């Protein structure tokens, strides 16, 4: 008798299921696993201030209409985003989180025998997306904690179909200068698709200047992936989107499930987008809290990679895995750098004021720093 394993496609066998370690669990699951009532989860780069109250109200109202299918093309939300970015509706496509968009793009453009380039360390979904479609993942190491565009360019050959660029990069929080990006794109063959993952772009000092959205008319082979999970505080609603040339958007629509963004999520994202004050507040809260973390980490004699996002990549100067375990004992869950091939580091989300204070005081105690 043949086993199920024999029917599994070889490329799928190479994919590890999404982990169930502490940093990958929900707060409720972490509490249960640790047997603690109070935990601080600083491993997912979530927004700790709660969603916009306007978004919550809109989702409550939308709940009354869940007997109906939602708009397949997320028409209202797509129109509002088009207005926000000064593009056409046809330049926009909504998805079930940026995660889904990363996969949809791979399904559209890459397949067996192709290669997919992405930075390393960076967001883990690019390698999974490449494997999922049977393409070969090609990680390209960072240079000075930053995406190395020259090294990526040197990897481009006939087999490369797709390049993901995480900007700001997760886990380092570093940014690319638009002039450098433009020079890079001018050297990329026009059939190679370049997808900028700008999940954290809204936290940067000048998103309008730094975004690759400014380049979509000049380079029809590029696209920008964004999300409502970070600054908009809607990670649980699952809304992401792509802004790209019309031709790209048109083909990616073909692989999208017809109702990939649910009605509650569409309503919540629309209200969050319109709540401009909320986004401004989130940006300044993040700046202030990140600055607090930076100052305290400096005072402890440790350093970190200067970050434009809502997380910090901290160089502990020792085996960060041990520090991670000790933080867990105190109910604080961060992301150990070993997951990114950097065992001396840990990535810490900028949390609430309370969470950040708890983290700093725990770290001080663990490192034996007297202040
Ligand atoms: C760089 C990057 N891209 C995409 C995502 C996924 O975003 P979403 O929640 O919209 O799927 C994350 C989530 O942490 C991320 O760090």
C-alpha cells in the first residue's frame, strides 16, 4: 500500500510547518503554556495600543451583514487606498494579510526550475513562498545589516523570476535610499518581478519619500506589498495589499481566492485608513517608545541596529538564547536571533510603555547591570 507521503509534492516536503514555539503563539496560548496570568509578547511586532476605535465600530456594524459575501475586489477599500496613494483602482489588489500576497505573487510568477531571490536574514515567508511553488529559494546575505542590492543584482540570471525586498528589513529595521533602489531597478531585466515588502514603511520618518510606490510608473515590473497588521493595529483582521502596474495586478487577481478578504476586515481597514489621527498617534508613540528602549539598551552597554520600524535588533554581546530563556521565565517573550542565524542577537518589538519597562528591568537584572 502506498503512503500519503509518496503523494506529497517534493517541494512541499521541504517546507517546515509554521512553528509552535513560544514566540509564534498568541498571548492566550503563551499564558497557558507558561501558566502565567501576565505575559508580554514582544515577538510579533504587533501594535500594542489596540486598534482604532473607529475600526472596531465599523467591524461591529459589518458583523450584522456577514450573511452576505463581501466585495470580491474589496471595492470601497481599494478605492480609498487608491485615493490615499494617488494611483488608480486598477493598481490595487487586496489580500488576506501581506502573507497571502507574498504567496500570490510567487504563484503568479515563479514555478519549478525558477529561482526566487530575497535578503537574509529577513522575513521567513519569502523562502516558504518560493518552495511552495517549486522554485529555488536564493537567500542573499545582508551587508551591514542592510539589504545588499549589488549582491542581489549579481545573482540575477535567466532562472530568476522574482525578487523580494523587505524595506524596512525585518529583523534589522534598516532602510534603503530611494536613489539606490532606482539605480538597482534600472539594471534589473524588465521580465524579473521585484516585490517590495513595505510592511513597516508607515513607521519610517518619511514614508512618502521612501516608498517604492513612487517608482511603479517608471518600472512596470515592480510592486509594493503593504499591510494593516502593523501601524493600523489590525493584525487579527488580516488585510494586506499590493500596489503595482495594471498588468501585474491583473494577473495576480487570477490566482486570488474570490473572497480572500472578509467583510469585517474590509470594513475595519477602511475605517482605520480614514482615522488619520490614529496613525499619527501610533507613529509618535512608537518613536517615543523605541527611543526609550534605545537609551536604556545603550545604558546597559549593549548596542542595536538603528531601526526605522517597531522593533529593535539588539546585540547582546553574548549567547542571546540564554537571555531569551531567562526573559521567558519572567513572562517576556522576544524573538531569539538564532532564528535569523545571529545567535548573539534578539529582536524585540516596541511594546506598550508597561511592556517595555518590564523588558528593560528584566534585562538589567539578567545582565547584572546596576543602574
Ligand atoms: C516583513 C513582513 N512582511 C509581511 C508580514 C506579514 O504581514 P501580515 O500580517 O499582513 O500577513 C510581516 C509580519 O510580521 C512582516 O514582518
